[in-house]
């Protein structure tokens, strides 16, 4: 009998496998995989046929725009100098889309992993779409 912590880990892995059973990334349309930690969110494009990560982005490099810097276009609808976690997630998606398009990738399969398509995960997908990636 697994401990409660082990049981939780097993359930998380089972959910992720259930989603990934149907999603496979190819060279033409790689898998856009999302990972959420307590503080950060990171995404990567994975070619499952070759077993390689094509590009990856994390919100560790995100800095909200400073007042008067002219970077408020990055976060439309928000006061200058303010940001929230959803803004960070959208920024990550848009940044990944820019890197993917620079590599000649126009479309990806969205892999939400063990997370619900809600909140931050949906914001990543919206940011990637806004950046020009077909998700």
C-alpha cells in the first residue's frame, strides 16, 4: 500500500500519461509541453519522433515593464509596471512562439500534461496563438 504522498504522485503520473497517450509531436508539428511549478511556468517544444527538445522557455527571465519604459504593449490592458501570473504565462507562450517561428515551426500540438486547461495553462496557449503559433 503506497503512502499518501506516493499515491498522489502515482495519480499525477497517470493523468499525464492519459493525456500524452493521444498526443505525439513530429518534426513538422512538435508537442508544446507545459510544466507548472509553485513559482514558475516553463514550456518546451518536443519532437517525439527524434526524442529531442527543439526549444524551451521559462518565466525565470520575465521582468514586468517599468513605468515609462514604453514596454506596456507587451501586457495589453494592464497598468504600466504591473503584472500577474497569467501575464507571465502569456509572455512565455508568446516568447516560445517567436522562437518556434524563427526555427521554421508554424504549428504545434498542445500538451497540457497533468494540468487542467484553465488559468495559467490556457494563458500559455493564448500567448502562443497571439505570437503566431497554430496551437
